[in-house]
């Protein structure tokens, strides 16, 4: 099975469209969505419609999804994120708000090999950046491969025979990450619509259970169009600027 892995789309229709077009060319069977479909970007309704059309085999909610549909207040959000999510709440259709509210909390077991979450398998809002959090997450996961998002930065962590490895070099774009027997992996494909690693290209992954590997990809998209939409919508200007620098 070849799973298309998408996370942190953040209402960026141009980035999502580019990822879907390239992934279709590469070939995949079903989609996995790791949360934060909305927030920051100018196309929340269109992005939700595209994801619904994919009929993902598994999907979990993100923190922006929860706030944008009214399940929670924007406590803990900075001023820019709060302004964007409040704007999103106002423009979402009632049907899309209800659909977001119905998304499950991770982690979700996809099959015998894969589980997905937004932040981590032990806390849907936890950020995994350092070794301590990664080891905690690897030990908390119950499948050999745990796919996560939330940080907006690609990452690959491995735990094998009690030894932890940060495989960031192996996780570079267009470099397959082999999945060894008897090892556990924690993989973040990076953000589709709001990269934060200094690379403005959209990010996605394909997890191939048959070939026992995860492929991470980056792709150019119409950043200028996405930026223009953000400004036209009256969203904070910094959200448009971020898209150009990947920060």
C-alpha cells in the first residue's frame, strides 16, 4: 500500500493542489491526513472540499482545526494565529465547521504498520523537536511507523535495539527512508502549506508499506498566488511574507 501523507495544509489551496498533482503522477493508493487543514491561509473551504474528495483512509484533527470550528478558544495562540483562526471561523460554511468538529483526536491506527497523530502519540498538541520528546513519542507509539506533523519541519527519528538516531540527513527531500525490521520510526513529512524550515516549497510524503520505505518530497507551487489571496482576504500581512521564505 502506498499512502499519500499530508499535514499542516493551513488553507493553502495552491500548495495542496501542487502536492496532489505530483503525488498522482508518482502514484499512491490512499491518503492520510495529519491535521491542521485550516488556519493562516485564505482558502479553508476549498481545502476542506479537496480533502473530503480524497476520502482519506485516516485523518486526525489539529489544534487550528479545533479552534477554527469553535470547539475551543484560541488560548495560547499568538496574535497573528488568533487573527487568522478567527477569520477562518467566520468564513467556514456551517457544513465544513461541523465536519472539522467531527475529526477524531489522534493517535489513530491505520493498519498493522502505521499510526498517525498531529503532535505526538502521547499528546495531540505536543511539539516534537528534540531527542527527549522524540524518544518519548517513539516509546509511546504502538506501530512501527508513527507519522506526525505540527512542527512544520520534516524530521525522521529511529529507535532500534534501544538506540536512538536522528535521521535528518536521511530525511532530506526526494531521499527514500528505508524502514528496517525490528525498528520504530517517527516521521514528519513537513508542512504542505506553511513550511517553517527555511524552504518555502510545499512538503508531503508517500509511505510505502510494500517497499518498506517513506519518501519525502518538496515541490514548487504558485506562492505568489497564495500570498495575493492572503492579502486580499485581509489576513495579517506577515502570513503572506512567511510563505515566501518558509519561516
